[in-house]
C-alpha cells in the first residue's frame, strides 16, 4: 500500500524536524522562555505526528483483506482523536494554572482541532487513508512553521552581522 510508504516519510520528516530543533536550541545564544515554549509546542506536534504515523504502520501487519483496511484507518483516526484531545486538555489545564496567553495556545491547538474534525468526518464517511494523511500533514506543516519561527532570530542575527 502506497499509504504506508507515505506514513514512513511523514514519520521521518517529523523526527527530522524535532531533531533539528534540538540542534537549534543547543546552539542558540539567547534562549528565552518564549523560545522554550515554541520548542515545546514543536516537539508536541512532531511527537503526535510520529505516533500517529507509526500506529497504522504497526497495525497494518495484521491486515489481511480489503475490508480490514477501513478498520485500520478508523482505529487510527480514533486513536489520533483520543490522544490529541488528551494533549489539548492537558495543555489548557496547565495554561489555566500558569496564566499563559490564551490566543497563543489557541494557535497551537488549532491544527489539532482541524485534524480532529477531519478525522471525525473520516470515521463517519468510512475511514479512508487520504483524509488521515492530510490530517497528519496539517500537524507536520504546523511543526515546520514552528521550526522556522524558532530559527528566525538566528537568521536575523546573521543578517545583522553581515551588514
């Protein structure tokens, strides 16, 4: 199945983004609490994508017929919804205690909300791979933009010193 190959690529990209983020964090001279939160969000997004990519890969080892493929995507979608909701609930619970700006947290949670809606629709319509993969790509895109935001101060410093 081509979908499983796509899942492997998505998992590899998620690991690469998380790994390069750690390298950026290590070499950053001016580390702040804001950057730490950006790194935290990026690692959560990458981690969810990695987990959600590996679940169907592992479960596919037991798929024998075409009828079971729909069940594979339905279970994978349901697991993503469950773990994304737990992650969002945990994050908002911590937010209430620490007083983090709500707008920033909603921006962080928006890819999860969109993916949850897409995967709920996916389960309702008959669980297909393409919608599951799009939901993962949405989270991966957010992780990439978080990575770029983490890099932005380093790029600006290099541009300032070059002039």
